[in-house]
C-alpha cells in the first residue's frame, strides 16, 4: 500500500501561493535574455524554499526565513519590472505578477506577525 507522504509546510497557504507564482514565472517567454529569466526563476523559487525550510524550526528562525523569502519577493518585483520594460512580458503579465506578489507579501507579513505573538 503506497501512502502519500506530506510535510507540514505543504499545508501552508503561503507556500502553495509561492509555488503558484513559480509556475507563472516559468511561463515567461524563453526567447528573452537568459540572465533575467534565471534570476527571476531563482528568486521565485527562493520564496517557496525559504518558507518550507523555516517552517520546521523555532518561531524566531521561521521568521528569519520568511524575511529572506520577502527579500526574494522584492527581487521578483524588480525582475518583473525589467521584463516589462524590455518587452519580454506584457503590461498585463506584469500587473498579474504584482497582484500575486502583493498577496504573497501580505501573507508572509501576517504569518510573521503571528509568529511574534
């Protein structure tokens, strides 16, 4: 009998949203410059990785990892802006990225406030 193995951080909505955002980043056209795509992908993945990595630790450590995730989120904002300015993505795609990043940012901030209680 095969059992699904699940880790506790996989239930965090902020983690699930971070993975959704990674999917969006991977939809950016492959024809644009490698460096920007690479950085954008690494930063988007870092949001999910740091959320997962910190979740099993103390509240203080989890908060530290969430701070790193927020820094990666800010990198994504800049990458999206550059991609839009270079016409690699549309104005609409940049706006959608910003909406998703804003939601993620609010979720991370709320989780950090909860951890500080």
